[in-house]
């Protein structure tokens, strides 16, 4: 079982910094601790990744446009919608080629 936190980019939200108010809690304090599951963080910020996962950091390469189009097409109810090249490319650019965002944009079927 895994708990996923997507776009965990703000390190100050997760971990206390030296200037934090006394008694002010950060989210890392509320994370479950168990050997029966995993916590996965996605972030674009390497410093945040290292602070949250220590040595368990994986770099995922950016998705290229062709792979992004294929992923979108796979998750659309009407796969022919990707045939409108300019609109498809504009959408993928807006989604910054992030796989989870592309899947969500395609909708659940």
C-alpha cells in the first residue's frame, strides 16, 4: 500500500525551518510510520526530495512530446481528439508534460 503526495514542492510546508513559530506543526509530523506501506512524494525540487526521502530519491526523466501524445490518447474516451495537433500540443505544454496531469486531463474511463 502506498500513500502518494503529488507536487510536494514547498519544503516549508513539510519540514520546520529555523524561523518557525513555537508550537507550529509541519505536515511531516503527521505522516504515518509503518513498515507495512510506503509514502511516495513527487516534486520538481531536489532539495525537497532529499529532505523528505533522504537517499530514496529517483529522478524521472521529462516526457517528450510524442510520448505525452500517446499517453493522452490512451486515456481519452475519444482517442481521435489528439488529431487536432495544435490544440493537443498546447494542452500538453500547459500540463508541462507531467504524466499524472496528462492522465487526469484525459479523464477516467
